[in-house]
């Protein structure tokens, strides 16, 4: 009898932990969340489908933090697990990206006004680049309130001239070519390029969960990208983490 009661209580506690409304924070790599996880209060590690989630409180808010892994598929899997398992108030994607606009420099921040998938190409069927079948727009739009608060949080950490709002382009490629980055900027008017954000946008749109993508620029996504990225990876990730903490205080 005691075993049955213990099992019931354990199940109820587990369900209540998931049922609590939380803010999800996602980074693609360890370096993008390692400044945040140690600050969690009442931290609990949860594994779902061989994927680790860290529950707890951060900046006084109930959160769940996780690493998606690099790329759109990993991000879509992570976002779907979060959306189906947790009661999410908002989703914040934090981390690093390459510059796509000439006006953006390393250590600047780009906050997403829209996300596009630059590697979606059905132009053979007379469709614009980035437009998926079944969609009327190639842009996935973040939450308006989150966008405003993310900008305010960013300028509380960095000078105004280091913070940009604009389109972020995602694709399963590490962009390190001047020609490629120029083509993406020309086609989508993108300010930054990375490998995850639009996949989050697509899933969040389906589940009607407000989200925002905050990226600190690690490189110019050109011929020097690999070297600059390696040198600035941790500094830029920590920068985005500071902004995420500032944003949490406003949510």
C-alpha cells in the first residue's frame, strides 16, 4: 500500500512540475547556456527522449533551460518537446550568430523582428526562396511584447548603437563566404545568419507560443568567419546570456 501511495505522490509531483507555467530558454550549444544553468535556484534535471532539461527559477521566474543542438532539425525537436511537455509562457532563444548586414559588427546584438529559412529553395516551382508549401509568408514573426522588452533589456546591457532589430536568417550551413552572406542579405534583407531560429519560429507559430531570438554577433560570416567565431564564441554567448537575464526581469 505504501508503495502505491508513494508512486501516486511521485507522479502527482512530476505532473505539477511540468504543469507550472514557465519561460523556456534555449541555446544551441553548451557555451550558450552554461552561464545560465548554474544560476538556477531549486534546479531539477529532467530527461525527456534522451534530451536534458533544467528546471528551476532564474531572476525570480520559473524557467526551463535546455540545449537544442546545432541545426534546424535539432531545434524543431527541442521546441516540440518543450511545447508538448511544458506549459510555456514564452520562449527565448539565446546565443550567437554571424553578421549578414554590413552595418552589424562582432559583439553587436541582433534581436529578431522576423525569422526566415534561407536554405529553403523551391524556385523550380516558381516559389520565392524561403517559402514553404502551405505557408503564405516566408517570415516567422516573434511576439510583439517580447520584441519590445528584448530591445529594452539589450540597451540596458549594451550601448544603443550596438543593438539592432532585424530579420535573422536560418539554415543548415555555417556561412563563411562573402558571396553567400551577400546573397542572403540581398534576398532576405537579413541582419544576422545562424542555424536554428527560424525552426523555433515555425514550431512556436504552430503552438501559438510567443518567442524571441537574441543573437550576439561572433563573426562577419565571410572568409574570416571561422577564426573570429572561435575567438569570440564564449564572449558573445555570455553577452546574450546577460541580456536574457535582463529580459527575464521584465517578464
